[in-house]
């Protein structure tokens, strides 16, 4: 039993300390050249800034195109690629930004290994930036920016960002639906109110017509009673008066009915005008928003053109200065270039040495883990064999004991037979 517990403990310990296998998948990225940052507000003043651009609108807000007559600018494809950027603060040092490699770890983390190198000091300021596109992978859950030593610097949870976008879209859709429902309710209430007012007006007109008719009938009856004693000539006049009063009452009732219908029509037209005004206000608001977006796009285009013009003017000025100083500075430039190449070579050799050391350490670690795993397997096998031997001894002892019991039983049976 103790040996079984010992084997179980060793197995649990090995499982607890065993490191899960890391699956690495290399991904090719592509640099998007000839873009510049419009503002340094998003750039960290001291360290390297890591940027993920979600859509074209954000890209246009952050970056401008350094377009010339000779270069070609590739537009970012947000449907099929992740668009990322590295940016450093404005500096006079010759600065090189790049992505060393991109890889997917365990099918969920897209790791972006970044490089920043500095060379000699310039007599002008630069704003270093590096933009790249990386093919999308439907299994990737996080974008992880790492420095050149592989240390994580920034992590972006794509699932959380997508859920946030979905919540905002759902909220916007809900608000639009609520606004539409509210407008429909208001329109329904206005129509019901107009219908109610028209019904009340019609009932009032009908009531007034009945009262007028009753009053006219009463007056005619009284006049007939008073004039009953008068001459037959006046009877015809009274009859004509009654007829005129009846026609007058009918005209008044018809007039009241017409006025009620007219009021209902006016109320309906008013409700229709209010609906039209609401729709017109909505269309006007949408048109104003579209004009604002157009103005923003035009502003961005103007800023881009202005930046391109300034860049071209700056290039011409630098070209003129370079031509003036070219003869005097040629040897100095060659010397600086050799020095820069030497430093870059040293940096490359240093990186290769670091990579080699890291590779050797990983291989040594794997070898150590393999030896430990083989030792554990050997010990587990020895323990299993020892347990199997003990089990065989136990079974032999049980079989021996069973044979002794059977022999004892047969002896007792023979003794009983002899006594009988």
C-alpha cells in the first residue's frame, strides 16, 4: 500500500511540474511604407509606443501619406489583416524601428517581436514610425507586443474589444429603435387626439342641430296655437314660415356637420404636417451629419495635401543644401556610413549571439527535461515491476494456503470415515 501511494505521489508531482508544450506558428508580415504620424500626442515621450489600428477611419486620423511622384503607397486592408504600428518620440538620433518576427503561440496569442536601434546624431529632427500589416487568423484572441528580448510590453484582448464594439452597436441600434418607437407613439397619439377632437366636434354639431330643430319645432307649435284663431290666409304664411325654419335648421345642421368635418380634416393635415416636419428634421440632421463627415474628410485630405507639399518643399530645401555641401561632406558621409554599418554589424552580431545563447539554453533545458522524464519513467517502471513481484508472491501464498486447507480438509474427512 505504501509503495502504491509513493507511485501515485511521484506521478502527481511529475504532472504538476511538467510544462505544457508551446506550439509556435510563424506568420509573415508586410511593411506599409511612406506613412507618417500626423500628431505626436499618441506617442510615449520616453519609450517605444505600440499601436493597433482597428479601422480605416482611425488609420486616416492617425497617419498621413508621404506621396511623391516616384513612390507607390499601399493602402491597408482591414478585412484580411491586422494593422499595427511602432512609433518613437521626435529625436535627432538616427533611429531604426522594425518588426523582427511575428508568430502565433498556442493558436491564440499573436506575438509581435519589435526592434528599436539608434545610431549617430543628426543635425535635424525625425519622427520614427513603422507600419505593418499581419494576416488575420480566426483563432487569435490576443495581440501581444514584445521587445527584442521577447518580454511582453503590451497585450490587447481582441475578444474584449469585439464585445465592446458589439455592445456599442447594440446600444446604438436600441437607441435608434427607441427613437423610432417614440416617434411612432407620438404620431399615433397625435392621430388619436385629432380623431377624438373631430368626433367631439361632430357630436357637438349634431347636438346643436337637434336643439335648434327642437327649438324651431316648439316655436312653430306655439305660433300655430297662437295663430289658430287667425284667418286662413295667415295659415299659409305660418306654413311657409315653418318650412323656412325647418330648412334653416337643416342648413344649420349641415353647416355644423361640414365645420366638424373641416376641423377633422384640418387636424389630420396638421398631424401629417407634424409627421412631415419630424421626417424633414431627421433628414436635415442626417444631411448635416453627412456634411460634417464630408468636411472632416475634406479637412483630412487638405491636411494630407499640405503635408505632402511641405514634405516636398522640405525635400527640395534639403536637396539644395546637400548639393551645396556635397563636395565638402562626401568624405565625412562615407566615414559616417562606415561607422553606421560597423555599429549595425555589431548590433546584428550581438543579436545573433543572444539568439544563439537563448537557443542553447532552450536546448539544454529540453535535454534536462528529457533526462528527468526518462528517469521518472524508469523509476515508475521499477516500482511497477516491484509491485507486480509482490502481487505474485501474495498470490503464491494464497494458493499455498488454499492447498493446505484442502489437504487438512481431506485428512479430517478420512479421520471421520475411519472413526465410523
